[in-house]
């Protein structure tokens, strides 16, 4: 760890670079509960080859490998996040190390042949992409016929204040669209590449300010941050508090969904009578 990092260095980092530097356990919406539901609803097993889009600091890919799957590959465009993922991987068991790989790669150009994976999993990664349809076409290309695409994504349950959307967009350096669940569902169905196999929704619970402060101190007390100068640590503390405070306010308007889409190989007529 570079102990000469300055406040300017911290402020120059992108959001993903910053959380990689913090060594944050970056979870998909719903964390381990969502991962369990995804694996159950995609029928993942010890023979499954699984690709995670936007693996960030590696938590989801590693957790999947600990539960099931023959092979898990996480792709992520930010090198610092890939590096931190590999650090975590090297700390895990030899069995997990043999099952998981992390690569620097773009969802716009996934470096695998067509029909290479049984399951493709994307948490909130698609939200960060300007050309979402291009990425979705890549998800489709690398999936085997009848394979599953899992999307666990935040959506707005009610219209958020414009200033909150602007603040979140500024933090993650991506223009956020305040989409509801229908817009997200229709995005993945619009090109007639997938059928919607399963979807469920979940609420998120905001925390109080004291919980935010306590959470931030966990990071400030990590050894690689404790070795930094007082000024640099204070910059980290302020940036992390400000980031989480904005996210916490945004959560008041958010829920998240887990949608399982299936790559259809044969066309079929729609179901007429459906259960509730």
C-alpha cells in the first residue's frame, strides 16, 4: 500500500476505484439472500459455468463458487477492482482458487466465444452502461441456448427528487435514469432475445446517521488506511460519509428486483392462462 497517498489522490479516484481502494465487500442488491435466490431460480449446480458481469471487488463471484458451480468468471472494466478481487481470491481456499477467475474486460466485448456459459449474472452493472442494448446483446451471445440471465437491479418505487438523482449520478459518474420496474423489464425484453422466466421485488431499508458513521469507521480502522496521514484519512472519511449519506437518502425511493430471463431457442405461443 502506498502510504504517501494524498487527499488529492483520494478525490481523483472514480467511485469504483475508491471502493476498491477501501476494500469494500461490494454486494449485489440484497447480498447473500439475493445470491441464494438467483442460484435457486437459475437451477445452478456443480456443472454450471457462470459469468458475472461487473464483478467489482469479487464478492458475488466468490460466494457463488463457495455454494456451487464448476467455474465462475467475473469480468470488470476497472483494473483496481480486478486487482482487489484477485487479492480476495488468493486468500480463499485452494478449491475456490481453482474455480474462479477475474478478468479486466468490457460487457460490450465479452472475451468469450458464443454459447460459452450456462448462466450470466449481472447485479447493478447494466445501470452503469450508456449503451445498454449492446451489452444485452453480448449477454445473449455468450449464453447457451436455454441458458439463464439473472439481473438484480435497483429501481425506483416512487419518483425521486431531481437533486438526489443528480447527486447519485455525480458520485458514480453515470447519468442515472429514474426508471421503475417496468422500464427495466422492458429493456431486457425489447429485442425479443429473452423470455421473462421469473421476477420478484424487494424493499430496501434506510439506516440512521449513527449507523453510517459506525460503518465508515470500520474502513478507517483497516490497516492499509490507518497507515495513511491524518489529512488523507479525514478526506477518506468525509468522502465515504458523503457517499453513503446520499445513497441512504436515495434508498427511500428505491426497491430492487431479481429477474431471471431465459435464452429461448425455439419460438412458442404465449401462455394464455397464468397463475397469480
